[in-house]
């Protein structure tokens, strides 16, 4: 078997004109309908910038950017608007093709929650571009891999993990197929070693992406491609005007301040830790990599100057891993005149220590913490206990009752207040092993945080009301993603509720039952429905108890959970 080179090595084979005349469209799939589209598609924009470097002409069709506020949206209670219909989506694709012309490559970008979109859009693309090379990348392709060919037969390729380097191999394979045809190109060895030969009736490819060794070498995203959509609308400006975090974003975040004009930039990739529910580990992305403070500062300086921003979001999986980079940010941001630009990010609660001071000094005003649970038992089940529980528990009183919560978590909230950083916690309910008492502890922590955060303002004042509203009270429903440790735990339930079969290696068989399960993963807030239409509960709570608690969360009445 021919050895596949590290993707980084493949770039040496191409020059600035290698793909001159080739056209590629990146289609960013819609995400959770209830959330306002507030984070532009940085991944596709980076890949587009790379394609430009080698002579190709890239486009971005960002379907997640659109929410239609009409009567249909009102009837569904969608305050941010509804998705485009399939008919509206196809009209937009046709408008794009009328403007841009035929495409050599159409590349899909989407998480596992976007399966139904990719299925339908692949049909549309193949209908109008019968000879184009269609590839699916990002989360869905990474988790399902070549099994995706069974569900989306229109695909020519799937691309696992990160695509910064393999995008050039994709372009080159498409170029060879255009010149020779797929069968001939395969027979005369013109295709890359990512070609798996004939599979499911045609020549297919499975690209194995890998994280580049030097993230500073990756070009900045080509956000200019978002300035004009197929109808001439400035999509980028829409993103800038929607807060990255806060109640207006409706993305399980809350802030005590506003963001008038904001953009995002991922400053690090991956996470070195292994939370049992996290799909990143399933994707093999614990290999942590980060950009230097200088590289980040140069980019932000450009964004602030070009777009008149007042806030930058770093939606990293785990921003604060490296203390040296954080300390370096203070002088570097000052050097670039960024010490007055506000920014926010995501990190772990045990990292909310001495690192907060230099973060605040360099402009940080917001941190999103993946708290997930305040229960000692559930944190242990989640494989988060080792770092969250190392300082022990402390007793807090909520509504006259005492609860024991991790000191690391209460310290994180207190330390944020001392440094002037707003903390936002996200939560998961219904995790395997969770009982009602565990959920009550998480609820009590949320209410304790509200009480603590508002205690610095006189009751009844506007500041007090804002402080109460600035604490997130929403919860996601525990979801099992293929390849995670949680997936292995709930295997018996997956067999029972969805009739999922597993091969000799413990991998799910990509049959219709597994297909239906993945289609159910379209919204992390909802309760899953089994093949029989029954609601699924992965926790140790009785189903009626879990559903009652879920209803209290959905109605923003979490106090009632403590009364159950």
C-alpha cells in the first residue's frame, strides 16, 4: 500500500498558478435554527484564502447566514426567523451559479447536525452541475467518514478533520478528473493516494486532514467573499451587527454588556482534554495547536481598522491552555494599539486563576465556561472531575436549602468578578447516570451565580436586573455523538431506541436506523425521539421526571426544578 504523506508535505507539489482557472464554491450549512447566525464561517473562508494562493477562484455560499422573519417564522415562535425553504435554497444556488458560472468543486462544510441539509443540497448541486466534484468536510464527514457515501450518493469525497492542506489535493484530484475522467485518471495513477477506488458504484475519495505544524502560516480568512451574496447583499455586515454572545444571539450565552460591532477569530485549535461527551476527541482533535499573540494581534488590528469593531470573539475550544501566550498578549496587544479593544473567549473553569489578570489587562471582558454540571457525580461521569473537583466542595445555600458544589467553579465566578470579566456557563442535563438530585445541584449553582452576580447592585435597580439577566439559565440535552466515551456508555439504549447495529470494531453500521438517529441530532436543545416516536432519556431519572425538568428549563422556570 502506498504511504500517504502528511498533508503539509503535499503543498510542496503546487505553485501559485497550479489551479489557475479552477472554481470552487464552499457551501456553509445552516446550524441551529433558533440561534441567530453570529459567527461567520471562518473555516471555509480560510480554505478559500488558501485556494486563492494557488490560483483558484473561490466563492462562499453561506446558507447559515439567512433567517427569514415572516408569518411562518412567527407561527413557529422563531424570533430570529426561520430557515430558508428548500425551494428558496435552490433558487439561491441557481442565482449563485448564474453569477459565478460552473464550478469545478463544491465543498460542503457542516457539523453532524447538518445531515438533512447536505442530503438535499447535494441533490440540488448534482442536478445543476452533473460533472462537478462534490466533497463534504468538517464534523459530519469526520464522524461518519465513508459511510456518508451510502446516505449521500452524490458525494465524490469526504474530508476528515482539518482541511487546510488537503484542500489542495482536492483541487488537484478535481483537475485530473476534469482532464481525464475519473475512471481513466484512476487507472493511469493521476489521482492522489486519498482515492479509495470504486466504492458504492463510483470512484471515491477519503481525505485525511491533519493540523498544520505552524498555524501562523495559515492565511487569514477571505471574509471579503462574504461582502456580496448572490443577490448583492453584504452578509458579513449582518454578522458584524449580531453580537457574538448575549441574549440577542440566543445561543445559551448572556452578558451584562452590549457588542455593537463584533467579529470572531479562532486563536487555537483542538483541546488536550478528554470530556466524555465531546465530539472533538472522537475526531482525533486533542492535538492542541495555537497561533502566536503577534499573529492574532495583526489580524485583529486589521479587523478593527477595516470594519470599525468594538468587540472580538475567540470561540476556541480551550483558549487559556498556555500561560506563556496569555502573558505575551498584554505587551503585544498594547504594541498594536489593541489594549482598549474588548474581547471574549471560551476556556475551562479551573483555568480561571492567575491567568485572568493578564487576560483582563489585554481587553478580555467575557469568558464562556463549559460548566456542564455542578454535581460531583455527574462531573466524574463526564470525565471532568479530575480538574474540577481537585479543590473539593463548598456549601452554598439557595432558597433555604444547602447544596455542595465544586470550589473550583465558585472560585472561577468570584475570580472573574474581581478582574472585571463576565463569566457565562453552559449546562448539560440528562447525562447518563444523572439523577434528579444531581440536576438540582446544577440548578442551585445557576441560582447561586445569579444571586452572587447581582449582589453588587441594590435590589430593584436597573443594574440589579441586568446582572440577573446576565446569567445563563438554559441547558442543552445530553447528546451522544459517535466515537465519544458517552456513545459507548449509552450503546444499549441506542440499540433499544434506534435499533442501531455495531460492527466487530464497535462502530455503528451506516444503515437506515443509524441514518435516522443522525437526522435526530439537528438541535442540541431538544429531546430525541426514538424510531417509535418515544422521547429518549439517557439519564437515570424516570422519563416523566426528566421531561418535567426539561419543560421547566424551556419555560425559564428552573426554580421549579428545586421543588420537584
